[in-house]
C-alpha cells in the first residue's frame, strides 16, 4: 500500500509539471483519476439499487450502464481533461478532504457519538469521562484538520504556481496526515498520562474492524 501511494503521488506530481498537454504522463494521470471514480460510481449505483430492493440483474445492469456512460463521457472529453488536469486534481483534493471533514464533523451534532469515541470504545469499552471528552475534542480536531486542508489547497492553487500546489496536495498530503496522527498520540499521552492508550496501529485496526459502527 505504501509503495502504491508513493507511485501514485509521484506520477501525479510529474504529470502536473509537464507542459505538454498530450504527454504520456498526463494521459496516465487522467486514467489514474478517472478509473477509480468510474468504479466508485458503478459500485455506488449497485449499492443504491440494492438498498431500494432491486434484484441482482437490475443492480448489475444499472452499475454497468453508469460505468459505460461515464466511460463514454471520458472519451468525449479526453482532450479537455488533458488540458485541465490541474483543475481535475484540485476538484479531487477538495472533494476528498471535504468528505473526510464531513465524516468526522457530522458525528459531533445531535445525539450522535463522536467518531473517535466510537473507535476508542471498541478498544476500551469503559472509558473515564475525561477520556470521553478528549475523544470528542480529537474528532473535532480531525474535522478542522481536513477543513484546513481544503482552505490551504484553494489558497495555494489561486496564489501560487501549480508546482507549489502539487507539492502541497500530492507530496505533502500523506506526511501531513501521518504527522497529525503522531501529534495527536503525543497529546493523548500528555493529557491522560495514567490511561492505557492504544497505539496508532491499534487505532487504525479498530476502524477497519468496526467500519459498520462508524
């Protein structure tokens, strides 16, 4: 997974720096962006039809039709996609971070349980009240982190060069996420020194083992 991420961000960065709109690097970059989007759209259609109670044949047909339509649109707009690759990457970066911000923030309203609280309880079912309050603050911190990613991305895109924006959005994106994990872990140890804390690895495992709860 780490190797795949490194290859992806490296190719994305190189493609954005290439001036020739029809370069092979730009074409590879467009494929890397569009193929996952088409796959997710097809999967989402199948999931929505399943939720509506449709049969297997209808679900599969619907998913294939959506993917076929999006593939045709991609072919028709191929030249435009190559020329406006920077905008496509901007939209992807903004959309991903906005969704992650919402993913954390929406659990802070109403009578919902904050996301980090839910994850923490899968490891520590009986948490003290001060730890519960801390997990709520961490949920808010992650929401703010992704909101700042969106804001900084937009500012850099409009006031700086595409090279600078790509360095932030592609190269520094994952290191910033990792740094956030490390900083939060150090804060956790400092704020609640007597509590047996989960490691970063245990925290990540808790999410993947309890996706349905969150």
